[in-house]
C-alpha cells in the first residue's frame, strides 16, 4: 500500500496592532501621527504646555459649579448628620424637632423618616456593621434604630436606654460592639448592656463632642466646655492628656490615614491640626473663616477636610496647607452647623439653620458620571500640567481667586486689618521692652495655654 506524504504546514507570525491605540474614537478617518520626542526638535514645547495649563485653569473656573441640590424635608434646624461605614449612597440627618431622615444620594430623595426623640436630637452615629444607627436626644434617651438594605428605618427603636444625664455626643467603635457618649461625664457602653461599664471625668465642666480614633481604635478625643481637648485610652482608668486652649473647641475629627493627627474647629475662626505626641504647638493652623468654626470632617483619603462655619459658608482645606482651596456658599444658606465628606470621596453635605441639607461636589469642576478612556487621559494630563505651573503668577492668581458675598468680603478685609495691627503691636512691644532677641511666638503656638497629664 502506497504511503501519502503530507506537506509540512508553516505558521507565519504576523505583527498585529489594536486600532484603538492609534485611531480616534470618531468615525472620521483621522489617525495619530507618531512624533519624535527629542527636545531639540520641539523648542516651543514648554510654551505650549504653559498655555495648555493656563487654558485648563481658566476652564476649571468656568465649569466650577459645586452645588448639586438641596435635600429638603426637615421642618427645623439640621442638628446632626451621619454617614454609614459600609454604605456609600445613604446618609442620615436629624433636626431640632426630633425627626430623623435617611437620604439616598443617588436619587437625591428621602427614603424614610421617623420621629425619634421628643425635642432636640443632639447627635447620631452609625453602627460598625451599617445595619443600625444610634441617636441621643434632649429627652435623655439613647436609641438603636434598624436600617434595611433599601434604607427603610424601623418604625420603633430596636432598643432604648433611658439614663439620668442628657448626652451631647455619641460615637461607635470601629471594630468592637461598644460606643461612647459624653455630657456631664464620658461613658463607655457595650451594645448588650443598659449601664456604662466605664466612666471618666476630668474637671467639672461638661463635654460636648467625642470621636473614636479610626486606626488606633482604643483612643478617643473629647472637646469640653472649659476650652480643653482631652485624650483617653479605653484600656486605662484615667485620661491620657488634657490640652487647654485659649478658645473653645466646637468639634474635632481624627485623620483616617494618620493615627496620631486630629483637627480641632475653634471659636477663634481657625482650625488647628495637632499631633497627639506633641500637643504644645499645632502642626498646622488653618485660616480663612471669618466667624466661629462649628464642625469639621476628613475625606476618606486623609489628605483633605471640610469645615462648616458660622459665617454661612463651608470651606475645603488641604490637610497640610494653612488656607482653604475652595469656598462654597449660596444666597439662602445660613449658619452652617454640620458638614460631612462622603465615603466615596465624591460629595460633601452641609446642614444649616434654614432647615436644608445641601449636597455639593468635592471638586467644583469635576465631571460626574462614567468617563471614557480618552477623557480620563486628558484630565490626567491637564492635572499634571496645572501642578507643574501652579506657582506661575498668572495661574496662581486664577486658582486663588473666589467671588464671595459682599458681607464676607468686607468682614475678611476688616479681620485682616485687625491681624495686621496686632502684629505691629507685638513687634513694637518686643522692640521697646528689650525682648527683640527672644524668639518670636509662632501663630501655631498662640492657642496653647496648658498641658496636663
């Protein structure tokens, strides 16, 4: 039988390219042309990059529209706002009439509402699992509320704790089933007990704000009415440190990325960032408010924070800078008492005296929604160019310039005059009292009065 010889099959390897890498996303027959990147062939590249950065900076201010909507429904002043650690789209707010509402940020509507307390709701916090939240009010009650996955609040509280004191603030532990309250004393509770298992008291004045550390979860900070900020360790039986400041601290917040850093919102129109390992001077002083700062909250990245002021504005700060990068305000917004930075780092909420909860963009000119690949690349290139030329006078002026209401403009001008006069007076005192050789007291240290262990 004859055998049939088969010819060998040769595989030919062919170079292939993805058309999406070199073809535009339009239907036009326009292709990218590869260029030689040698610098001597492009002598005007630096000038073109500067013009691109300048135009991008101008367009950023043109498209800066941070206000999204007003979440209306409350019939009294918004007294408390809280976010869930496991839910991005849900936030809760409480009013002075005792009503609590849960809002869906995706639909910008109220999902459910409940009459929680008789009178003022002092504070709220979410449970670590996200299935419950706690509230304390003027009626001396602490209540547990269940929250369904769709956002429905239970008609009746899961649990009610009636205690002898009226608590001003409440916060839940990040990892364990315990929570802390403050008022006439600082009390630590277990979720399954009706009495606090640990009580702290340092001094005679009451406390009005408390926060657990999100990293070193056994640490907590408390702001008291005697102008002090106290640090406690739940593993001990007494306080750790007590910082006494010149003015009262209205609120404080721990940095979620740096365990020992926290920021205080003070009555002297400023915010102070402290390192708990050295409380004798502030790591940074944040100015620009022209009235008392009522609340502060960090972004989940730990690089920025937002503050609510009695001057009818909210301001956004870089954690390492002394001046705000942006200011948000509207004509109808009155004294802002609460602010919140969402867990997805996209939105900011503010609660004010005229019964509205407002939703803002964290970056005023950011485009929301799904971005195409070319859009992401373009925005990334523009951001890099703006950072490269941010110190150029023309670009820096555009970045810093903000239009503010006439009232804020003139009050800020008056406050600047007062500060200049104080600096001149301090300089003259040092010169004529023979203390010129002594080191000048820094602004970060002027708020410090005493430190107790």
